[in-house]
């Protein structure tokens, strides 16, 4: 009898340990699956969203929800028409977002600068292949002698040799402190050898515009580019100037971006780091549509998008915060804008 009791006790002990191990294994597996699901599901849901041809407003709402962005304003319409303005969410101070909210445009400033440069080229002031050192002589004092090989085309197309975006911690009445600081470092590659997105080239373009007789950068840009478009933008940050200093409403941004870029700007195309986006002379090119994107990651956080289809249909979306991966999100959003615009018959209301 004692032996039988001992056997039963041993069996019960083994059975109890087995049950405990099974429960522990199930708990660990459940926890692992929960972690895996929580990490993977948002990516799956995001990929599914972009695969189903979302509308412009769906894209805006998705970008906001996925990235915890409080508010945005979107302008949609055709060239020469009054756009439809839609406001979503809230301002950063908790008040309701209004259609006439002013945003920093961030790198949507670059096509503005590029348009001014192209006007000067069209007027015969200089050419795409003129050298930076001949147009702004101070560039001759740069540490790297390869500055002598940088052309206006390189500056417009992000192939001047700079690997860094810019030092945003400087102060100045224009962007010259940014350019001067970079002159003390070597270039990351030979001009024209690669295409690497950088703000430095557009600072130099601002300085080229400023060297023209009888005008400074802001005055010339207003006269040659913004006033003809009816775009009442303002130069909010003079240090960021030609690469990120302009600000305005979605409606005023629409008035500029709904005008077609010059033919030469889309004739020359480079493949940037993102394999889905080509870059012309100051404009991104997405399946023959043109536009740009921008973001500020500091105190005044913004994410900005603009796209103009060949039909003249134009979308401007301005957000008061930026997504986790701004460049990848911008590429997907701009392509979705393009598909949604072209899916509509010409002349039909947008959106």
C-alpha cells in the first residue's frame, strides 16, 4: 500500500509539473504573440491602407491618426480656380484648426527658390552650368577646392557634394551663416557624382539671387514668383531662407504650386535616395506630376506636402507635426494624391 501511495504521489508530482510547464509555455507564447502582434499589426495595417488607393482626405486622416498629429489643412483644386479648403483636428494649443491657419512651409520653400533661380536663368543672368564660385566669390575661400566644380545645376538638384542637411542652431538675417560654416568642412563627394538631399545647396541659391544688382532674395522672389501667382507668403525664418524659411496658408501655397514649373525643371531628373521619387531642378517628380515635401523636427514641427498633376489639379496638405518616417510617408502620400486626382474626370469637383 505504501508503495502504491508513493507511486501515486510521484505521478501526481510529475503531472503537476507538466501542467505547470504547459501553462508557463502557453503564457510565454501568448505574451510573445501579443508583442509580435502589437509590433507588426500597425505595419500590416499601414501597408494595407496604402495598397487600396485611398482618397486625398483619407490619406490626410491616416497620416494624422497613425502618427498622433493633431491637425492639418488641405487645399484641393485646379489651376486658376479657388481651391476647396478643409481643416482637420486641432491646433497645438488645443483650439480647433481653421482653414486660414498659417504654417511654416519647411522645404516647400525650395521650389519657391528654384522658381526664382529659373526666372533669372530665363532672363539671361546666368546659366545652369555657371559655377558657384563665379557667382558668389566668397565660395572660393572654402576649405575643399572642389567647390570650384559646383554649378547652379548641382545646387538645384542636390548633387553639390554636401552630406549634412544644415546647422539649424545658428542665427542670422539670411542663410549666409549656414553656408559659411559648411565651407570649413570638406564635401562628402565630388560635385555631380551623387544625389543626396541637403539644404546647403538652396542656401547658396538664395545667396546667388541676393547678389543680383538692385534686389535682395526676398524682394526678387516676391516680384518674380509670388506676386504673379497671387501667393501672399511671408519669409518667416530668415536663417532658413531659401531652403525652409517661407510660411503661409494652404490657400496661398496652393496659388504658387498650382502654376506649372518651367519645362527645364522636369527635363533633368535624378533618382534620390528614395527609389520611388525622382527630382528635377527644384521639384519632385511623381509619375509626371510635380511637387515637394518638407518637415521641421524642432520646436515648430510641421509636415508639408504639395503636388500638381499635369491636368492642373493641385493638392496642398499642411500638418502641425511630422510623421515617424517623413520621407517615406511623403513619397506614399504624394503617389496616393496622384492616383486619386487622375482617377477623376477632368473638370469634376475635387475632392
